[in-house]
C-alpha cells in the first residue's frame, strides 16, 4: 500500500493512503451481503437477488460508500502503523479518488503527539530522604495507640479542660432567631478537637456538668453554609457531663491488648520500628521517584501539547475517579448531589495538573523507546498474578480483560520509573525559603 505522511503544523499533518483492488473487492462483497438482505426485486425472493442483476439495476458504484465504511478503519490503522505516527484525536478523512479497478486514494488530517527530545534522566540529583527510624518516632506511634485505647471516665464535680469530652445540648441563634442545623441534644464534643466553629470549644473549658453557657462565635468566611458566613451567633449550651481520658499504662498488658501477635512491650516497640521503617522506605522511594521524574521532564524539550491530549487525560482521570466512587456504591449522579458539585467542577479539578501529567507520560514513553525496555513472559505472568490478588479475580479473567500489549506497556513504564529513581543521587541541597528555613 502506498502511504505518505506530510507534516504540516506543529502537531498536524496529512496522511495519504490507498486501498488496493483486492481489498476493495472484499469490501464490496461485504457491502452487497448487507444490502441485499433488504432488497425487493421482482422475480426474486427477498434477499436472493444475484450480484450481476444488482449491478445492472443499481450499478456497483452504489456499494462504494458502504464498502468504504467497512474498509476504512483497517486501512487507516495500517497506514498509521506504517508511518509510525501517533494520532491523538479522530482524523478528518477525505476521498481523493474511488476509481473502478484502481487503488482508492484517501487522505486524513491527523493530530499527532508532539515530538520529545530527551535530556538527562539518569543519575539526577535529588534531595536526601532519610529512612532512619528515631526513638521519638516509635514513642509517637506508641502514644497514638495509647490514645486509641483510652477510656472516658466521668468527672463528678471538676471543670472541663482541653482534651476532655463533654456531653452537651446546644441551640444557636443569629439576631435572636434559631437557624437550620444549629441545634442538637446529647452531643459528644472533645474540647480541643477543633471540630466545631472556631472559639466554641474554648468557651466550654472551665465549666462543670450542670452549667449553662452562652457561647458567642462568628462563623468563618469560608464556612460551608454560605448564608452563615461571617455571621455572629450565640449558642445556648447545657453541659450534661464532663469526661476525661484515662490512658492505659505502657506495659506488657497494653502491648498484648493492641497487638495479639506480641507478648511484651519491647516486642511491640520492635514491631512498630519495623513497620515504620518499611513505611519510611516506601515513602522515600515514592518521593525520589516524583522528584527525579519531575527533573527528567524539566530536562526534556517537548513540543506544543494538543488540546485533544489534555482533554483525553482529564476525562480519563474523571472516569477513574468516578469508577472508584462506583466501587463504594456511589454513582456519578449521587456523587454530584452529595458534594454539591457538577461534572464541570470535576473537570476543572483535574484540569489543573493535566498538562504536567501529559508531559510526564510523553517523556516516560520516549525513555521506554530509547532504552528498548524488555518485558519478559515471566514479567507478564507476575503482573497478572499481582492484579488477580489485588482485585480478588481469577488469573484467567485478568488475562482476558487485559491484552499483552497493555500489560507490557504498563510494566515497561514502571521499569523505567524504577531505573530513573534507582540511579538518582541523594546529594541535592534542600531549597531554602525566604525566612531561612529548609
């Protein structure tokens, strides 16, 4: 097949391609089979008219458009593969000629990926990401577990302090009038949790069970209910109970209560240390990957990004996000209703970093091509096994859902990301802010 690609703009060009007579014959035959099913020709049963009679009555040219529609997808795809271009949008196809017994000639206006000229992407300098677990880290995690095991003990005649939990009734009023959502009974509120309007919790500190308190606050300007923003309100509060946290002793019994796999506090500390180490190593690897890849993208020269690529990325992110919501039993319509947002709002949310994501993908694809990354059958088998376990599916179901090309692509990208991160050097100085802090 004669195929030619002529670049015309930064990301556009004209693709000329042909369909040979033998393929045209296949297309005409397929088109005739479709058409004759509904033909009523005197002397023949419906759908049984011979091809010669059809051609004499209607002309073979009457099948050209249907035949072209049948042949075009494969012909265009073959032309794209032959010229090795990377379209990013639907082409605009025009017919140059449909002559009998000759090649059909077609052209397509095509938008393609921008060219990428790679810069340095190996051995890049990144900021250090230490993975050492400090004693303070272990103590902080122990305290967190201790707080989770705390019991609330009733304070008989003692004032509430920060950290205590109060059981209260309240009713809020603005200019003496109650407002929607401003009333509750037997509400549990931890003082210092910052879960209420700023200033509310502080005004309950020092009060005992049985006290009645007039709490005066001003709703913040970014409050979720627009009609309450910047409004002054007075809450009539009745304190029913004050409870304080009673923390357990850090001993072997505590250790066994929070983790059945350990018998002593020292064993719990050792396990926490291992878990924190594992997390720090994973976090450090992710941070190094992000920083090194950002540098690789900055070092590359990338042509103008077509709008179609930006839109495609945004919609792909939206689809993935809504699919995650669907897995939680929340469809798109319900999500928009619950969040008070629209499809346009979600589009805007993912629009922010779309260009960065597209550029990153382009650079990674270019590195894969440059490095000629090898993906073995063993790599694919391991990926299928991992996905099957992750999504609780049979491996055969994963194989049928994902093609080898898709799997090879994802594995190759991941290998490149690992190579960029593994080659990075943690020698870059941290940036200093204007106030001198790092």
